[in-house]
C-alpha cells in the first residue's frame, strides 16, 4: 500500500516535507475522531460505523503511508517490528503496553 501511495504522490506531484505530512496525519486522525463522535451523537447513542468513518480512515491510511514515504521508512517492516515487540511483551508480561 505504501508503494501505491508513493506512486500516486509522484504521479500528481504531491511531494511534501516531513513536518507537513505529520501535521496532515494528525489532522486526518482528528477528522476520524470527529466522525466517530458524531456517529454516537457525542456519546448519547451506541457507535455505528458508516461511510464517512470509512472515508476518514482511508484518509488516515493515505496520510500515514505518505509520511512513511517521506521518511523513507518501510511501513511493512515498521509494522512487523511493532508486532514482534508487542508479542515479546505479551509473552513476557501478559500485556502489550510498555508499562512506562
């Protein structure tokens, strides 16, 4: 998926600096959070996913993979490293949190 995003960025000339990519990711996560809140009427009803939430999640993925592209970090390798770290913590402590 990271290559798909990188190709899109290159095709449409959407290169950006790392700081802007990071701020864009945070902004998209905020928009996802807002749609989740709206779907529950700000906590007054049960959560129900919808198309707006799916679209915002897609925007988050795009922004995350674009940030990986600009940082020259392989997203698959980073995820695999995180899963290994969490697995090791779970096997050692019975949970995945760092406990810090």
